C-alpha cells in the first residue's frame, strides 16, 4: 500500500506518523497525544472533538478517532498489516481520487511494541453535515419537512453515488445510514459524505463481486423517519438502473428482505417475523 503523495512519514518515539504536508506541527501533535492518553481502554474506537485555533479566524473543528489494541487472531493479523487508522487514511485518499466525499485526513499514526499494535489514531477535519437519520428526524418532527420531490431526489442521488462506489470496485466496511453525512446548500441535499472508511476496501474489477450486496443490507437495516417501503424500492430501482424488474431483481429483493430480517434480529434484538412493512416502520427512536 503506497503512501499517498500529499503525506509524509516520520517517527516520534514509539509512534509512526503519516501527516499531511504543511498542516502538521509539534504543538498539534502534543494536543493529539494528550487526548489519546486520556481515552480509557475500549473494544470500540472512540471519537473526540479537538478544537484547533486558526490564525486570523475561528477555531478549526477536528475529530480524533482512537483505536485500541485488538486481541486473538486480529492482533496476529495486525502484525502483518497497517492499523485500521492508517488504512482509513489510505482509503480516504483513494476515494477522493474518484471525487467521493470523505472526511479530509490530516494525520494518522500507530504505536507498536515488538510489532504488536498497541494504539492508533486518525485525525480528520470536521464535516459540516448531519447523518441521514438525524437529518430525516429533524425534518420529520418539524414544520420544515422535506418535500416529496426533495426526498425522492435525495434517494436517487444517494443510490447513484453508492452504485458508482461499487462500479469502481469499492465496498464500504459499514455503510449504515448513520455513517453517511449529508451536507445541504440552501436547505437542499447537496453532497453525501462516506464516513468511517477504516474497513472500506477496493477490489479488482476482474474479481467476481458479491460483497456490494452487504452494503445494501447495511443501508436497508435501520428504520428511518419518513422513509417508506416504497422509498426503499425506489432507491433500489435507481441503484440497479432499472424501471422494470426481472427474475434476478426479484430474487435480489427476496434475498435483501431475508438478510435484513436476520440483521434486525441479530443487531437490534427485535422480533423480525411478521410484516416486513411493519418491521421497517420508524417507531420514533433513532438507533
């Protein structure tokens, strides 16, 4: 995995760092290191905000994501590969080359002892946007609801972007609606940002690709404010670029329903039997 040209690599004690040229300083590194030290051990990555003063202007809002050591087979695998933090930096750079919207990475780093990964981090600029569930809930519960045209246009725009992602060989590691941020211009959806790219991968085009279906299950799993079963079908129609469906498409829909029920039961501990329409109806709570 080659180093993106806009970054350079250096060491500071046990830390190996990949940092953006012209945007890194010892002062910033000390603030990052202090925040990393403050985070308690956790099985899951932790994200904290870091306001950073900018000369002659307001603070820049940075986000620091801290990864702790894995155990068992994952720890052994990490002996032979970069940390999730560094992989996130590489994947973000790869996605930007194809004009996908992702958080801009300022730095990534990893700390190892005898080759074993102990800690890692990735530092990104704040994205000015809201996650899909939060955006929909805001409009669902207020008088400023999304118009039918805006909602359907947003569904088409997102489906087209996800389709392009897959056509280029990318498969997102966790494409839940909570990991897609929406930015708006004059109240209308303008851009979708793919977040949490540490498990995103790009596969060769010649390789038979079925992993993209996993992303469709992830997108479909959560009930969302104002999103009906018909909306989900419209999204799939735009994704497949089809107005009429044949046997293969109907088989895909059946498979998606089966997998969605399974994931709702495994991840959300809900009774996934009965009406699929009722299962995917929003109950007023955000996961």
